[in-house]
C-alpha cells in the first residue's frame, strides 16, 4: 500500500486584517476630530522649536549639553517654557481682541520664542518715509492694545515695541538719515500714543531694527510691504 500523502495544514485566514485596519482608521479619525488646535500652547511650542533648532535670532533659548545640564536646567525646567503656559491663554485673548483688525490685514497676531507678537502693518499706520501715525487708521488698534495691556492675562508682563523697515533707503535730505532712525522713531511714536491711551510706559522698551530682521525676502514689493511693520510684543521671561 502506498503511503497517504501528508495533508498540509490549512493556512490561517487573514480576513481579520481588513477589520483591524478599518478599526485603526476609525480610531485615528475619532482622535483627529477631538483635537482642538486652539488648545495648543503656541508660546511653549515656539520656545521649544527655537531651542531644538538652536535658533536664537529672536533672543530665544538655545540648548546644548554642558553647564546648563549640570545645573539641572533641562527643557522642562526652562523659565520661558514655564511662563509660556500662561502666555498661551494670553495669546487666545489677543486673537479675540484684535479680530476686526486681523480681518482687514492691518494687524497680525503671532507667537514665537519672544512671546506674543502684535504686528502693525506700517503701510496702514504710517505714510511712506514718515514716523507720524495716521490716527484715523491707528486709533482703534491702539485703543485695543491699551485695553489688552490691562487684561488680567498679561498683568505684570513687560512689553517691547520694535520698528522694522524694508531695505529701501530713505530719501536723501529727509527727516531721517537712515532706516535705523526711521524704525526707532516709529516704535517710539507708537509708545507715545499708547501712553495717551493710559498704558504704563515703564513696562515698555523700544527698539529699531531697520531692515535687519525681515520676515520674508525683500526681493518683491509684496515682501517689502510685509517687512515694513511695528511689532508690539508681550515678552516671555528672559526677553526683557
């Protein structure tokens, strides 16, 4: 008698893999729906990103092994990261406070390792080559900033006003020898008008950066317009 051939065991079914894949996809969609980007701590994330990339152009923190690690100053213990938790709430307050101006592109609200940045488009508030504010355009925005200054979310915070220009030289024979003087004068005038609205100038500092800190390239007119701005900054810790 010939031996019966040994029967191969049946291969296990893989039908479950389709069901499992569908379940994982549904769970992913469920958690994406639950995620609310407004609850992300923008200030803390900006500080962390600057630390990881070793980018301290805005006065932020750069991390490297050495004495800081020896003293126990790890990322989770950095002062700006701790304060960033509170600034996250203030950032949401700023976004809601300046909604009319942001819709008209007169104001943009961002955050980075310095803190909350309220950017005023120079073309909307200043005449070309001038540091005199157009109060018809600026009054409501400056009033909103003064109200925000007194908000509980930013109580006790230090502020800085930074003037920025594009790389176009100022007209010769004008009131300002260079973009340095023009950017500083614009920052100072914003502060003067804010004090008229009741802010405490002792909580402020001013700076003029001319064209040294552009947001985008100055190679196009659109880029130059974007770089002409005055930034009113609610400072994070370590950036006084």
